[in-house]
C-alpha cells in the first residue's frame, strides 16, 4: 500500500465552488506539505504543517486553506475555486530527524481542473 | 527569497548519449536534493548532497554539489529510455523548514 495517499486523483469543478483535497499518510511523519505544480514552474509550496497544532503559509497560500485533522491527515481547501487554480496538487511528508535532510515523500497527486 | 534555476528545461536525446542537468542559485543551501517524476506520479527522491564538492553516484547517474553549495549538477551516462521523466532539484535553506524547487528538466530518451 502507498505510504502517502491523495483523494480524489482527478477532479473537475466549476468556478466559485468550494472543494477539498485530502491527504493521508502511514509513514508516521510529523511534517506535511501541500504543493501545486504547473508546467515550467516546478513545485510551489502552498501550506505546511510541522504538527497538528502548527500550520504555516507557503509562498502561494492566497485562495487556499488547510486543516491538519490528525498527524496522519492534512487537507487542502479551495474556498471559491477559480480557473487559474487549475493545476496538479501534491501532498508530501518529511521527517528530518537524525541524519535525514528534510527529504520529502510525495503522494500521487490530484489533477484539478476549474472550469 | 531563494531561487533555483534549472537548465535545460527540455532535453531530447538518443539512447546511449550522455547528458548533464544543471541547478544554479545565488543562495547557499544546507542540502540539495534531486527528484525524478514520472507521468501520473509524485516526485521520488534520488539523492541528497550536503557537503560542498560532494559527488554521489547512483548507477549511471552522478550528482555533484558545488564547492560553495550554491549549485549542483546531475550527469547521466549512456542514457536509456527508462531514464525518461521530469528531473527536479530542490534546495533546503538555512533553517531546514522547507524546500525550494527548480522548475524541472523534462528528459526524453529515444530508443
């Protein structure tokens, strides 16, 4: 079974709709991240969380919100979706203790299309 | 803001050729990671380099971290079609809170 899972894998929605993307992990990592990927722009950080009570904005948080329901669950919401939020969204986890250097483990991604 | 410039953006080569992908910045990073991503999947970590001048090898892939820890390169020897994918470099800043990703290099190896 995959260590980091994302649901849904694909979603088509309309402008103005509220949608939620979910991420679950079985790696036991405290740190979780949400990224979006656009062609030619690489991965850009939306939000990150170092534990259940810690939520931080990334470089492109406007229009998004997150909830860390448990150590294993981190969800991303688009309050009112707009077409330029059409992208591939990835959840990731990390556990930079010991000799690790914040290496990240990614889910399979959610392809979101906003019409 | 720390930025990572990755080049080239796209590379299409024949099987058996060699290639190098570059990742450059004006900022110093405490570590530099390389990921590979295939269509429909998330990025997967290939290697982490942490010491200036460090060289790591992974089969036909050679990774190097610049002496000043501002740049890195990925060299593939005798590329194979299975090497096709998107290669991403990512730098970890001083405080280790988050990664900065390059825009990626799309590699296509034709048989």
